[in-house]
C-alpha cells in the first residue's frame, strides 16, 4: 500500500490531500480563494500568491488530520509543479520540497493537466472508522478541525459509499479501456488528448483563444453574475430555452480538433449590449466598480441556456472527431467544466464509455496529483529537490 501526500497551488485553490494506492482519497482539503477574486471576475495572480502563503500550512495540517495519519505513514510528497501561475506554483512547490527534504521522503512533481485526467478514478472515502493511532507530530492540530483554518475550507465527504465498499473488498475502480480520448475543460485549459494510459498522453487539440471555463466566467460577468461563472450559468441554463437564441458554433476546419470560444463570447456581449458602431461604441467599464445590469430573469436564463448549448455542441463534435482519429475505446473528461450538468447529460450520447470525476474532483484539488503520482512512486521515478515550477504543460503535440 502506498500513501501519497499531494499539494496543489497552480492557480487560486490551495489544496492538500492524502491518497492511498492512486485512487482512494483519505482526505481532500481545498481552500478556495474565489471570494478574493470575485470583485475582479477573474484570478489576480498577486492576490492568489499571497493567499496561498496564508492558507497553505493550515490546509496541509487539516489534510493530515482528516486522513488520520502521521508524517511517518506518508510514502511520498507529490506536487503539481506545472502548468499554472508562476507565483502560485512556487508556493506549493517550495512547501513540497521542504516537506520532502525535512522528512526524508521522495518528491514527485506531476503535471496538473494530466492530473485532471487521472481524477476520473479517484473515489472519496470517509476517514477509516477504526483509525490506527497516529504517529505523534508536534506540528499537528489537536482536533479534526484545526484552529486557524480558513472558513471556506471544503473538506469533501461527498458520497463516501462507493469508496467505502471498494475499500472493504480492496477493489480499486476498473481503469478505462485504452486507447482513450481525454478532454480537460477548465478555466485555464480546453484540450484534447490521445491516451495510451494515464501516464502516456499526447495533446491532439487545444483552444486557440479562451478556455471554455474562461468563456463561462466572462459571459457570467457580461450578464452581471458572480464569479466563478460556470456553476451559476449551469444552474440558469437548466431553466432556460437553448433554442431561444442562435449563438455561433466555431467548428474551425473539417478535421480540426482545436477550439475557439472567443467569437461565442463576443456574440453574447453584442446580444446583451448591442452591436457597437463608430457612432455608438460599447461603454467602457471598470470591472472593479461598474456592475453590469443583468437582463430580466427569463432572458438571462435563455442566454445562459443558448450559450451553454453552443459550448456543448462544439465540445461533442470535437470529441467525436477525436474518437475517430484515435480509434478510442473510451472517453475521459476532467477539469472544472466537467461538473457541468448539461455537458454530463450530453456526453451520454457518445457511443463509448465515458469516465467522469466525482463532483468533488472536477475542480482543482490535490487528490488528483497524489493519485497520479502513485504510478511514478511504484516505478521509483522521483523528482530532484531542485524541481522547478513551470508555467507550461509537459504534455505535447
Ligand atoms: O479545473 P478548475 O478548477 O481550474 C482550472 O484549472 O482552471 O476549473 C475552474 C473553471 C472555472 O472557469 C469555472 O467557471 C468552471 O471551471 N466551472 C464550471 C462549472 N463548475 C466550474 N463551468 C461550467 N459548469 C460548471 N458546473
Ligand atoms: Zn485545473
């Protein structure tokens, strides 16, 4: 059995997790910074970096406390060291190196995007009902909820049942049949991958401009809604008419696996504020101060539904093309947008098994990094203590 401690700080979530054998999540703690960035309707890198510094230690301690383990029980320290915002990455990478060095444990740097694809085989689990006595640790908080932990921590215990059952029988979830097509759809990435295994992925398409999650966030801002916009538009879309407005679908060339969402975003902007001309340009707004007025409720729901339908149509068409190209036997979808209910329903139309993360593992988390590191740990494939934080992904065309 391998127990891996994971750290995530690539963007605006400070997270830590303990994962057993690459799939069983013993703890998964996430301090979201969404409130700090909400007034700017997007992540401000300097604010993110400072918040990581404040949140990191309480989050690490909480993850250990919830997993009911001590540092002696941990086999390796995993960290998402690429891609992401450099200031944010540096905080998590420095913490991981410090832990690895001071505890004498192996360090394993993983790719955040690849980890999103691994998230489909994670299973949540309550702390063991009969935990072993923890190894004494002077740094450890005394109770299951340590003092000083940010109030917006989200320790997840969603639907522990499948994992608990699996743990009793010792059976990990069945891995997807490979070759597979992977889609990572998040605030920072929209890309398609050809996978021969979780560890062997090649990029076959990516966005030429905005990521789909970014388009959700920007459209929500245009509509005077909060941040992050994805979950808000997802809820509104469920009550709207997707055919009420014909927003454009950008399929690019016939065989292209790339994406483009900026035209769709502009179409929503023009629909809401009118098409600008030299005589009447769009009024300039200060995102920190001028709040756009939301359209009336029914119109708001229809815009959300029509926008979401356009995103989903494009994603499904690109997935079909990628499946044909790769000769795929399954589809893996990860990233924040994989939580979208409309997308989840539409994916059922693909004639292949589709693997999606449990809701707690769709958005950024550290469990996916700890899970992905398990294979590297088994191979003895460790990172040096001078591991770099890098802004680009390891996965290449
Ligand atoms: O994976 P993630 O947590 O961070 C990145 O790596 O970017 O994804 C965050 C993105 C945000 O843009 C957010 O609006 C979007 O995922 N998102 C959603 C939903 N939940 C989160 N988009 C559409 N529908 C959702 N239910
Ligand atoms: Zn992510």
